[in-house]
C-alpha cells in the first residue's frame, strides 16, 4: 500500500478554506513525506470532514467543532501511521488526583 492520503472537505459557503489550509499545512509539516497527499475538497452546507485513506476521522457536527492541531495529528497517526511518534503530543497530562 502507498503512503496515506488525507482529504479535508470544507464548506466554501462558511469560508473555511483558510482553516482547512492551515490544518493541511500542520499535517504536512509534521508528517512530511510519510503522507502521500493532503487534498482540500470544497463542499457546501456546513461540511467539515477529514478522512484518512477514506476513513472518516473527524466530522465537525459529530465531533463538536474543529480539531486542534494536536488532536488532528493524533487521529491521523492513529488511523494511518500507528508507529509514528508525536513526541510531547503523545504524553497525557498528569492526573491531578494522583498522589
């Protein structure tokens, strides 16, 4: 199988191109050539969906808005690049209740 393909479908009516472009740049900056492509696909009707190799990993209404960069990178990694280390983004905050 080739390098993973990420598709970001964004609403043109909502002017979400810049947000989609920023997310694409974040993914390309992090994963580089380990990604085969990041595609921006225009849509309408409030759509904002991110797919990794055809698997939906984020949907704006289902997931409560837009992902931050760290969450998006985790979801891409978990879906198509499971051996990739995200360094500090992989760490979970310390449990405040732990002793």
